[in-house]
């Protein structure tokens, strides 16, 4: 048999093995690793979709929280897992792609070591201030910050999308702020409520109840346009163009996971995000369901990695 024939035979055998695996998949519990603490936006979205998949697949889909180190602990765990579809990574894909340029050394490659499975939703970040701050718009806040350089601004951890979006806002607005890092999305909101910080680039799910009750002031969404869920909150881009950032929830698997399994999971997540329960949870958390093929999601991740690298390089932020 020629070399070309042997390669073709091996490829065909691999495809057959993958197809056979997909036919029996899933035959046991699926672990969905979340790199954040329970109760945050990503965790909420993960548990919502896990419940839907448990019903549709006939096997338990369990959410396992592995917070810490800017999502890299959980990512490393998944990258090293068997590529069989039984260990998935439910993460904020923006933070995941940021890590490609933020960290000098990682035990994995954020792009090459993962197979894109499915997007879940987009929930824009929101710039929030304490009611004591004499600014009720992005324009007024920028003017205030220029007069008072060094105002404290919280975010959900170094290297997260909230941090990099805050840096993007600072650069585009031409202001100086003092970033204050917290762990997770809920902690900085509590700090802002207590007056420990002046403003926050935070997640909508963690802050929306306090915005609606008037305990916090929403100055703008980090998006190109307003959200239909909160049309009264302007987009930051209306005042400072180019400031966009969102919790882009999505699912990845270890590289090498059979394409047939990835495609099956993609179809299941596509159904899950439009279920009545998911729609209800997403709307409450200012999130829009997203559907893409695995190939489209992979292309989006590669594009985002390049865009965020520009922000990281501009700020000079690096983590060893």
C-alpha cells in the first residue's frame, strides 16, 4: 500500500471511529467546567443551558466551578482532558481570547488547544457609578475624571474582559483612573455599593438589580448600540466611540474532540439557548442568544484574539 493510501485509510478509520463515538454519545455524565465562582453571569448561563441539555441528551450535565487565575486554572484542566466530549469548558470567550496575549507563559494555547463547540449569548458590560458621584452620563463622568485624575474604577480581575474594557474606555476617553481588581462579578458591585470605589466596569447580571432599584447609576453599556432589554441605558459608544466589551458566553472542548461529537453538541446548545427558560434568564440578565457553527465560532475567536491583543499591547498590561 502506498503512503498516500495508508494516510487515506487512517483518516477514514478516524472518521469512522468518530462517527461511532457520536452515535453512542453521551453514554455517561458530562462535566461542564466554569472558571468563575457560583452565582455570577457565566455560572448562571451555564446552569441554565446544562439543565436544558440534561433533558435533551438524557444524561446528566453537571456544572463544576473552578475559579481562579483569570480563568486559566479551569482552561488548563479542560485542555488536558480527554478529547471525548465529556469535559467541556463553559467560559467567557472574551476573557479566554484576551489571555492569548495577556500571559507571557501559559501551559496551553487558548486557540490551538481547544475545539470551538457553540456560542451561548452576549451580555454587554455596563459602566456604573455610585449615586454620590456627581455625574449622570458618560460625558459628565469623562469631564469629572479629567478634572480628578486617579478616580478609582473597579473590575472583575486582572485580564478579564471587564478589566480590558475598562482600559479600552480609559484609552479612548483620554482619562486616568486607578483600576481596582476584585474576584468575580458580584464582589466589585458590593464594593461600589459600599462606596469603596467610584465607578465600575461590570457585568450586567451582577449590577442590574441595583441599577433598577436606583442604588447604582448606569452610565452606559459597552456596546455599539442600546440593548432592547434596557433601552434607557445609552451605549458608551454614543459618547466615546470604540468602547465595546461583553460577557460572550460559549462552550469549548479539548482539541481533538471528534467533529461528529462537536456538531452534535453544537446542535443541542443551539436548541437550549432558545428554550423558554433560557430566554427568560437571558432577558433578565440583559443577554442575547447567539448561534454559530463551530467553524464560525473559531473564526470569531481568532479575530477577537487579535483585537484584544491591540488593547493589551496599548496598555502594557502583562501577567507572568
